C-alpha cells in the first residue's frame, strides 16, 4: 500500500444513507493511503445524519493515526444546517465540518 502525503476526496450530490457504504469506503481508503486528506464538498447538495456520523468517525480515525482531515472550503449550508438540526456544534471532532482550510 502506498502512503501519499496528500489526497483530495471530492463528493457531490446527496450524501445520505444510500451513499453511506461508498462514502465510508472512499474515506477509509483515503485515510489508509494518505497522511493529509482534504475534503471537497462543493458539490454536495444534501446530507443526513449517516453522513455526519461518517465524517466524525473519519475525523476520529485521522486524529488517532496522526493524520489530518480538513475541508477545502467552509462547510456547505446543507451540512451546517443538518449539524444544527441534530445538535452538533463546532468542537473537537467537528471543527473540520465548519471551518475549512485557511486560504
């Protein structure tokens, strides 16, 4: 398995339970193969709790392995709204969901 320094994971369309298996596989592959992962959610149109759970799990895995997981840009409105609906606020495991990387 090759470890690359940087990977970009681009997701688009609805991110719901229907895409959960594919998204989980994509995120875990990136975390296995790279030490710094940037998430491009510019094309994400909607999210559900399953997607949020996958992101938090990926963030925890990255931190445990000494890797970084960040957004390329601030979270799209649909992700922020879904987090607010379920009571998730910016914090240790969720800052990457809201802030994005510094320009």
